[in-house]
C-alpha cells in the first residue's frame, strides 16, 4: 500500500486525477470502477479539464460505478447515475452506453446484482477502481459487519451512513435506507485501486483502516491485502497516520 499525501484537497484531487490519466495513457480502453460522494468531485473536475485540454480521452473507456440507492430513479438529483452524469459523463468524450451504474429500481434485485457482475466479467474486469472511505470505514456501501461480502448485493444502510448522507437531502427522512453495492470481492478483483480521502474528519478512520487490523467491522481494512493500492490524502486526513 502506497500513500500520497498532499498539502490540501485541490492538490490531492489533482494527484488522483493524474493517476487516472496515467492509466488511460497506458491503456486507452481501460475499465474504470468509479465512486461518488463529495471527495472525488475535485478529481472528476480535474479530469474534465484534462479532456478539454486534450490531455486525455475517455472515448474508449468503460466504467462501472460502485453503488446506487434503492428506490431512486436515475433522473433523481441524488441518484448516483445523476451524480456521475453531472460531474463527469456529461463533460467528457465518453460513450454513455459504456457507463454502468447498478440499478436500484425493480423487484428482482438478486437478478440485477448477478447481471451487474456478469457485465463486469464480460468487460474483462476492472483495471482501476476508485474508492472513497466512509466515516465508519465502508467502501462502496459495504457497511461494517461480521464478514466480507463477496459479490454485488443489496444492503441496509447504517444510521451513521444515513446521517452522513442526509446533508445532500432536504431532510434525513428522505435518505434511502437501502442500497445496492459491489461486494468486497468485486472491489478486490480490480487490478489497481486508488483511494481518496480528505479532511480532519476522516483522519481517525484512515489510520484505523490502513494501519490497524484487517477486520470486516472496518471494511476498508481489507485493502491492506491488495497488491496494488495507492491512497491519496490531504494533510488533514493523513494527520493520525503512524507510518
């Protein structure tokens, strides 16, 4: 596991974007696993600027997002499909038919999850997976539990996650209580992983996840077992790391 610590959020975002540019330069038809949330917004903005400047192209790229809320239509302004369109896909030269976000709509969620796994396999697997980290150590929507779930699945969100995400809704009552997410096994199957985290509020969980024991109660801790992980942090998020 490699750590890249930058002085502030903007420089951290630029460094993470550079890692994706490097990936797409080496393999223009890369399969990217993408994340939502406030942390990667700066990284996506940097990538949009890079495309506009002709520094990189998404023309041959395929993408698979980590997760989606159950019950939100793709057009809902808090759905993760909407987030990705708004922050990246609408502003780069990507074929939207090659962008995938798991569906949170429908009664046959088991089949939807199996189909998502099949699509990832058909694409050849994920070359580079982008992750954030939740305040409780979740990656994707894999919440703390007694085991590491392997495949894409539905999950009940913890109260801490619901509370953390409520800032994006008009009230906490509007936050969905369930989501569909890639499993830990799917994430760990990526050939390369980058993690982005910023702010003092993430310092404790960053230290616990990346220097503490590997336990399913801290889902992100499993990343210590992956052979190719780079963690991009600003100085505040890195402040409790004992290297």
